[in-house]
C-alpha cells in the first residue's frame, strides 16, 4: 500500500472513531441519555410506560449521575409498550422530579434540572 493510501486510511479510521464516540449508539429508539443539568446528584431513576402505576426498579442500579454528568439509559422492555414514558428522578437531597409523558422515540436526550 502506498504511503498516501496508508495515511488516508489512518485519517478515515480516526474520523470514524470520533464520530462513533460523539453520540450514544441507540440500539432501540427508546434509548436516551439522561443529562444532569442541576446542582444536585441524581441517585435514582425510575422509568415506566406512561400511565403504568408501577415504577419498577431503579434504572441506575448502584450508579449515580453527578451534576454536569450523564448516564446512557437503554430500553430493555417489550416492543409493544410504545414510545410514551413517565420518568421519576430522585436526587441526593431526597427531592423528586417527575417527567410525565416523555416521547423517548423522539428524544435522544432528557435533561434534569434541580
């Protein structure tokens, strides 16, 4: 392979790597990035199909989302649920924020402020 082709291949490989790391891969259209734009750490996140009274388990598990940080959230439920979800965010100071009727198919990022 000529030196020019080798350099071109290297540049293309780097560009591909950078573009893949800029935005999260969305294996499912309901996957999203939860971004903490507030000053308080998020300690728990519960996600439920809109109108479902059960929140289920904490989607963060043992992780937290510090102020200015984010967590990629991956949908693992059945396809029949649709796109509309309710989100319950619990902060380190015990405050709770509800986000009702979020269209996760249309939103790749959800911002939380507290």
